[in-house]
C-alpha cells in the first residue's frame, strides 16, 4: 500500500473522529482536491465556511482564505497545512499604507477583494470575490465614489464592465501577471479552434484575447455549457484538474507563462506549499492554527457578511 493511499485512509479517519471538514481551493494539488469535502473558489469556500457545523476547519488554501474562515467561525479551530502559504496579492497591500490611503479619501466606499489580509478587511466597507465583484460594485449608488483594492487588474476589468470611476490600489497577483501575451498568441495560432478563457485578475491585454472572462467557478461553469469545445485556460493551472474531471469531453490547454517551468504554465508557489503529508499532520496535531485578534474579527466580519448577503 503506497504512502498516498495510507495518507488518504488516515486523513479520512481523523476527519471522522475529530468532526473536521476539509475545504480546498481549485489551485491545490490534485490529491488534496480529491480528498476535500468541498472544492471551490473564494466565494464558495467562504459560503461553506459560514455554514459548516464541523468542529475543525482544515483550510487547504492560502493564509487569507483560512483567516476568512476564522473570522466567520471565531469559536472553531481553523488549521492551515502550511502557515507560510501566503499570497503575493495580499502582500501588495500593507495595512498601515492602506489605512492612510483610505483616510485620505474619507468620502469613498471601500470595497476590497477577498485576496487580502484580515487587517485590510477590517478597514473595508464590503468585501467581494471575482465571482461577485461586478454585482457588489453595482450595488453601490452611482454617485458614491469607490476605493477598490488590492487588485488593480480586477479593478480595471470592473471599471470597463460597469463604467464606474473607481480609485484603484496598485496591487496585483504575480501568478496572473505571469501570462505571456506573445506565447499566448503563438499558442492560439497553432490551435485556432481553441477559445481563450481568462480570470479577471489577468492583465488587460490577456483579457482582450478572451472569449470568456470569469472567476474560477465561472470558468468551470462556462466550459460545462460548452462540453465538447476546446479551451486555452488563463488562470492558475491547478483549475485544470477539477475542470477536466467535471467536463471530461472538453480539450484543455493551460495558458503559457513568461517564464518556462515544469508545466510551462502559471502556478502559484504558495498554493502548492500544501501537501498531503502536511494536511495529515495539521489534522493530527490540530496545528498550525489560524488566530485573528478579536478586534479585527469584529471589524472584518461585517464587510464579509455584507458580501455573503448580497451573494445569496
């Protein structure tokens, strides 16, 4: 019996004994997605975290996602397989600098993309994900000025789609900025019958090539609507596992990155820090745990709840 099978057996045993739930993002390695109770994007994961009756939440994702689960479940134990699994986008928005930025524009409603720290959420009026960003922005009265942070690429996409003149924080995701437009055009020339689908965190010149722009769950749903077609997928390559599993008849190619790596695609180093061994260890030891100060939880919970209410 291989180590992987042993880990699967032991993780399932511990999960049952401890009344634990495993939530995993689409960008996790395939074996973690396969053992998770729920695999989804940031909105779906937030919704599952809000409704779970488990005593322990094992969050197979990155730090800000586990923080969000802890904010929604302050009395529960929330563990992250690798505490160093961070986020380049969240890191691009330091709380002290962002607080000064918001204070300089006190008449603005502050909308923050969920890919940010708990401290940034606590400085916000409402949180959004790529699944509901357009809806959240459109819920704000037209005459009300908006600060949107931290992702400038998602912000530009929203401005283009809604016509809102938002003030953008200068942050971005290194994974979604890693796509090479030249390599993408070259790939599309070789496969002209493949449609390009892209995540709105990508740069504008990538989005301009896309037949569909949407969140990870939105991209999967779009491919489900066209199950026999061919796609070049411009987001973190981990999504291809679940996408291919759910739509086995679709032909999928990951969009090429500027820097060649093992798969010549764009991968999130932080997402891939979680492994099956670390997942087992954190469930066994109930560590490392996510801790968020009470005063931050109190302030961050309201904008998250506003998002969840608008997303029903």
